[in-house]
């Protein structure tokens, strides 16, 4: 077994580990609202999220291509695989840190930050800053704003349409409706987050010389990425689920339905129309905040929201810094 193949396998294993941590770290994105409103039991919600992630992975091809060949440009060779490996490990470490503290940070931006940091310090590749700006940084700013505004407007519309409805009947109805909105959220999460891992695997195959096309996705990559994300999701990330489902606002079934519907719509639009790899965490969290603000501004626990925003802002540079340190450690192994 030659050095290139060993390096490719190492990167693919790291990508699968990241995919698994992404699953339990971001399980909250798909199910926190449904669990907190008791629309679904935790295990049923996790199973639904795992299946939705598996389905969504097969719909996220364009997002995967953006990650695989649109963010960094690395030459073919073993040293480049060291860069990718360091970037992925940096993202894994940051995921574990934020999971430990129960902060719903973005696994996506951890991955992007790790790739950029390792590429910069290695000096053997080029960061495509134009794509970073248009495909990562601008959506990073806009998606939470859009989620916040649309969440607010969606909830206002629901309150007006059902203003004469019986509260008990409405709660039961929206609990049933949340089954559909949670399923849509799960598929959207798969379209975004499984696709990012697929992009990393393709990048490894290309830089390792085992694939001549930097955008082609072999079928086994779909299945491996979807399976690991689904397995991670089913294992659950209860620390973050509690933060999203209970600590930001006290969600009711109508609020949960509104937040999930808005967030999944934003995810679909970005994946299918813009091909932009946005953060599911940012989108659902901001939608929850927007929905909660319709009660009254004080209904949102802004101190918790502030901690989450700090985690959002620090994720990209923190993962980049960690990836830099990892690269210096692993560089001799990929020479």
C-alpha cells in the first residue's frame, strides 16, 4: 500500500468521523423544536432525522461540488492530503468543544475554517477568497437575518389566520403538522451537511490522484456520508437539543412548526437554487428567535442567544487556528 493511498484513507476516515460528530452535534437542528413541544418523542424524532438526513444527502450534489472544488485549490499529492486532514480534524475538535458546552455552533463553518486555516499555513494551495466571500461569508451573515425575519413573519401570519381557533385544537393540529415540518428540516439538513462531507471525500480522492475530476461524486461516497451522518444523528446531541429547544424560548407547537418550516425552506433554496453551503444551525436558531419575538422581545432569552452568536462568530477563526496547529503536528506524516 503506497503512501498516497494511506493518506487518502486517513482523510476519508477523518471525514467520516467529522460526519458522525456533525450528526450528533447538529441533530438539534432537525428535532429540538419537535421534541420540546412534545410533537414527537425523542427517539422517534431522532429516527426521522436520521432517515431525512439519508434522503437529503442524495439531493445535495451541488453543495458537495462547491465544497469539493470551490473553496480551496490544492495540487495533487500527499502533502495536500495533509492539509485536508488537518482541516477536517480542526473542525472535529471545534465541534466537540462546542458540543461539550451545549452551544449550537456551525459544523459547516468549522469545516470551512479548518480547510482555510490549514491551506494558509501550508502554503501549498490557494484559498479561493471570491468563493469564500460569496458562498460562505455572505450566506453566513444573510441566512440568520433571513431566518429571523421570515420566522417572525411566518408566526405573525399563523397568529392572524388562526386567531379565532380553539387553543387546544390548534395545539393538537400543529403537533401533527410538526411531523411534516420536522421531516422537511431533516431532509434539508442532509442536503447541506452530508453534502459537505461528500465534498471533502471527493477533494481527498482528487488530491490523492485517485480521481481526475474534482467534481465527480462516486455513488459509494453518497452512501458512506449519508450513513455516518444518519448514525451520528440517531445517537443524539442532547446538550444542544436542550439549548435550542428550551433555553432560547419556550416553544409551543405552532412556534415549532413555524420555525421548522422557515428554516427548511431557506435550506432548500440555498442548496437547490444558489448551491450555497449554508449553516443549518444558524438558520434554525435564528428562525426560533424570530418566532419567539412575536410574543414579546423579552420572551427570547437574549443572553443565551448572545452566547450562541459569539459561538457563530468565533467558529470560523477558531477552527482555522486549531487546524493550523494540527497541520504542524501531522505535516511530517504527509511529506
